C-alpha cells in the first residue's frame, strides 16, 4: 500500500505533467475548440477542476468530521451527460487562463486536503465509499490521462 508521502509525490508529478501540457498548448490556444470536440482546452480544465473540487470538498468535510457536502451542481442533474454541460455553462464567464490556472491550483488544494486527514482515514478501505479503495491507493488523475490526454494529443498533432 502506498504511503501518504507517495500519494502526494504522485500528485506533484502529475501537477508538473499538467503544467507541461498547458505550456505545450500555450495560452493563445486555450480558447480554441478541438481537444474535446467543440470544447476548448480551457473548457476541459474547468470540467476537470469542477469534478476535482467536489472531491476536495468531500475530503475537507471528512477531515472536519462533517457530513459529505452536496455537489456544487443542481441536485436534479444526476449523470455526467447533464452535469458536464452545466459545468461548462457555469464557467462561461471565467477566462481561459483562469480555468487552466484553477485546475493547476486544485492539485495544491487536493494535497492539502489529503494531508489534513488522519492516517487511519488514508488507509482504511471503507473510509471513502465513493472511492472504492483506500485513499492512498486512489488515482486522482486517471480521468485526465484516460479520457482527455489522447484527445489533446490528437488535437495538438493534427
């Protein structure tokens, strides 16, 4: 089983991956459609940041022994196909640079939330039922890599 330090090191490494990817895209292309169909790199960053924000809120509540908070989107939205467009619309007034920077900053917030948890919560299999595994074993970046990096790569190479 990984340690807290190893989990944090993995997140720091992925934060650098994100920074490198954002630099490769470049600020001039953050608002250009293509990485996710008509969604831009900034839209993707907002999408990733919103879902990460939900995770962070859950972890922060757990560290304070509070109940799990409600999702930030309306409760009637029950699946990704409804939630993701809501996130995009909700972020429409934010600048592309702000969305990309906010996702970068979410790594620091996630690390702080993990660091605030007692060791027993990090390794217990049932501490976070929504994760389905002990927190130190969770891969908080799989969605970026599995679902979005291939599209960004194809867009950049195209």
